[in-house]
C-alpha cells in the first residue's frame, strides 16, 4: 500500500452533471493499493483523523498545505497540432488548409512523430492531464509513436488512425479499404494494451466518402469496446459543406448515426450548431459531446449551448482541442467554458434566443474530471478518487503565485476557492502529477514543480 496526506478534493457517489457534489477534506489521507492488472487504485479516502490509526503501518507521503485532486480528463485534443497552436486564421476551414494539413504531413516520418509524442505527453502531465482522447494523423507512424510514448509513461490514452479518403491534400489521403485495414490492424495491436484504448477516427464527414464512414461503422460494430471520435457541427461553412455532400441525411449528426458511428463510447467534438432533434439523438445513442471552448472562441465557431445540453440530458465534458484550442491547461479551458455558458445564444430562423447561465465551479471541475470520465465510458476508473478508481491524481499548490495565494487565503467557501483556482490558475498550480503505479513501482516521469509557499489550508 501507499498513503498520501494532504487536503483532498473529490466527487461523492451520486454526483451528476447538474449536481456534482464536491467533498473537500482539509486534512485527509488517500490510501492506494495494487488492483487488477497490477495498476495502483484507490483503497480508502477520508479524514486523516479517521484513518491514521487503521493505516499506521503504511508509510505516508505528506504534502502540507497542498491539495490532492483527481487528474484531469481531456476529451478531445490533437497531438500533431502542438506546433501550430496560436496560428492565425479567419476560421476553421482556412486554418486546416493553411496550418494543420501541412503540419500533419511531417508525421509520416517516424522520428518526428516520436519527438512530438514525447513532448505532447510531457505537456499533458505538466498540466495535470492524466487521461486523454487524442487525434493522431493519417500516418500509422503517428499512431505507433503516440501509443508507444503513452505506454512508456503508463498514461491512460486513447487514439487512432485519422481516416481521410477525399477532400484533403493527397499526402494525407489513403485508399478507403487500405485505411480500414490499417485501422483494424492497429486495433488488434494496441487496444487494451496496458492502459491504452483505440478510437476509430474519421476526421470529419467531409473528408471521408460514405464508403469509408460505413466501413468505420462496421469496424465499430465488430469491436464494440473501442471508442469512436470525430467532429460535428463546429462551423457554419462546414455544416453547409456536409449538407451538399450528404443531402439524404436530416442533419450533419444524422449522417454519422445512419452510418453506424453513434453509440456508447462515441465522442463528437464541438456539437455547437445543434437542434433538439440532434440533442435527442445524442441522448438516445448515449453519445458524448467534447466541448472545446478555447478553440471555439479562437476560431469564431460559436458557443456550445449548455442550456440545451442540460435540458435534453446528453453526455458532455470538456476538452482543450489543442492546437485550435489555445492552451493545454484545464484551468484555461474551464474558465473559457464559464465565459461560453454566460454568453447568450442569439436567435436565428431555426432557434430562439436563449439566456446565458452561470456554470458553478463544481460543474466546471466535474466536466473536466469525473463527468468527462463518465462521458468516455470510464466512470469509476478515472477522473475521481473514490475507492476502486485508478490512482491518477494531481497535487495542487494554492500558493503557486502571489495572487493565487492572496485570493485563495480569503475564500469563504469551497466553491469560492475552486473558482479562484479556475480563474487564476495555470500550469504553475500543478505541483505534481501522479500516474498510477504499475506493479507497485512508479512508471515513467511526472511533473514536479518547486514548492513555492508555506502551508495554507
């Protein structure tokens, strides 16, 4: 067993997207043990005063004044776009053409793919992200490199070959059958290895023929425990393009449904320009939305309709969407989600105007931890610190900057304290990222920042 003492933050059983119940223990103890497959899991969590005698035989690592919280879950991110983050463009489609596609060409070279994968995984850990659903490129070498690096770090990571057989530069396209055969081979090689998962990954409907999408749906039926990931309803020009390419389908989202690509463990990024029929389809198929607020703001794509998502009750969680997204930091993403929630959805011919809403700090935190895990079909495995969860956690330093120290010291409630971290936090707040041990021993490297302040809590 291993034991860790600090302040503790987690979500209690029965939490939901609308009512996530945060538990905060000022002086707590987290005890872990070896679970299935040799992975470190949470054994007990609670007040130090209640648990210290029962676990007196276990050596304790103590972080006074720090806070242990669940590792963050990023539901949508592009590892090949690390080097184009912050590139200016007038919108989504020009951004893809001028920056993303030329950059992805470089990943056909295994050495380049491996170098970026190493940086990418380190950057996730530095920002406290311990689970990620990730896009690679259409080059198998990009998938191999990312899986290999995630395995070396024992990271829970899901990725897959990006499927494109039309409407993209020739250097990124692969034949329909060839791409599907490569996908099946990669599933058999990597899915379920260590803490890795495979995602069948059509980039988005415009860059796949109906035959490729249908073949992807058939693979999804053949391998029901793999994930599916793609993009939908991000940009009005993109939606118009899909309407031209797939005129027989009621909506962009319906195209995926008709071709076998909506089910549990299917995740669609953005989901901005939806109507209630689309939202109902998401709920019925138990398909999840990955909300990418920094990307949507940066590219001018629109605002995710939180009111509609809450009213219709479909799965959703937060994502950085690097490199359209502007930061790896979950704190930046949560703050942008707060801005988006507060922004009224404007009226159109199809949709009435809707007022903004204020997402609570627990709701924002839930969407990037336990709620995102639930949306990925990993509830009870990651994103929380309840007994049985894999022991991925972060150690936060509320005194990481002078302003953080000043503001958090004056917080009058847990919610106010959480909101101060969301508004003022960044990678400096994450002092240490702990990835669940393998067979009782640390695997790979983790972020560890200098201690910057005395005990606060």
